[in-house]
């Protein structure tokens, strides 16, 4: 009897049916668990942007086509500077990037993703346009943001997550304008008027304004080695150029001005030309100075 009871219990356990969970109709997921996007800004200026198009592919592990919502939040805790403010749009909708994955949704944080194919019918792309403003005031260098992208249902329950890394490299870029002289930004003229050979003659105030994403230098190279040359005769009149009161090397060998990455307003370097007393015949005199700004 004892052996029979043991055998009957054993047989009863073996006959117990196994539980199989039914396959859900909607189980959206990302095809990849992580993606990286890299952007390079080689040009900087007012209202400039650097942008790229990216796709996140989603599929449905369930049995039939269904819908979901996409939500993006920051994973790194540091707040980006306004000059490097990342933006993401999709199908004309600008998405709010939430401060963290536990932040409450906003009116523009969730992107509707319809018609995700199910039953092994493949995947569908979610197009994203990712960009940064690259205006003056930004500094050259490398920065990176790590984002958490979630697929959620209407109640906010998370189906799946993807880590999106967005890298930005800003190259050294520089721009310069002549201020207070006639002409355009590339060719400008400083008119000294009628020179008095008995006095120190000075130009009206003018200067150069520089915008740069990095350290920079400004050099000045004179065609006549720092002299005004008569248009017809061989007479020459020496002059001096000063930047912020400091005598400038007109050979182009030494920088006449130095600076670091600038704000959106740029750096202004005041210039002045002075002509000491001289002896020369009357006539028209001129010199050409090439001003070069170089990013460090």
C-alpha cells in the first residue's frame, strides 16, 4: 500500500498541465538597444544650425499591427549650455526633451508612432531630425549628450527603451569685420585727409571686430613696410599703426591682437594710424595693409 500511494502521487504530479501565457497583440520594441549620432560644425554664424537626419526602427513582437508613443529624456544630469541646446523634430513636431525619465510628460514630449507591424512583418522607421544652433558665442570642442528613448502606451507604461548618444564637435572658426572705415568687410579704406607735415596726424577711430570659437590672432602686413607711397614719385611717408594703443608689427610676422573664444558680440580691437612730422612733396599717398585673423 505504501508503494502504491507514492506511485499515485508521482503520477498525479506528472499529469499537471503546464501554463502558457497568451501572446499579446501589441509588444512594440526597438530594433536596436543603442544608437549614436555625430554632428560636426565647420561653419558658425548668426542663425546657423548643424543638423542631421536619423531613424529609429521599431517593430512589434506581438501578433498584429499596433500603435505606441515615443518619449525622450536626458540621462546625463548636467544641463547643456544654451549655445549647445539640442533640438529633435519628427514629422514637423518639435519634441520636448524631458529632464529625466521620471519627469512628467509635457504637451510636446510624446510622439505618436502608428502602424507598427506585428507578427514578424518587419519594422518601421521613426524619422528624427537632430540639430544644434551653432551661432557666435559657442566654443570649439567636443560635447556629448546621452538620451533615453522610450516606447510607451497611452497610460505611460514602458514597452522598451533605447539609449541615444548625440555627439557634437565644433571646429575652430573665426570671422572679422573692419569697423569705422569706408568700404565693405573685405576691402575697406581709411582716409587720412590732408596731412600737415609739421604735426602728428591721426586717423579717425576705427578697428576690427572678431568673432571666434577658439583662441585667435590678428596680424597686419603692409605692402610698403609701414610707409605711405607717392602714387607717381618715389617719395615715402612713414606711419605707425597701433592696436589698443600698442604699436603693431606691420611685417605680418607678429600678431597685432590676440584673443580667446568670443561672446556673440565678438571682440572689438580699436586701431589708430598716426603720421609723425615728415618732409615730402605734395601728392596722393597710399599703402595697402592685409589684415589676417587666424583661429588657434
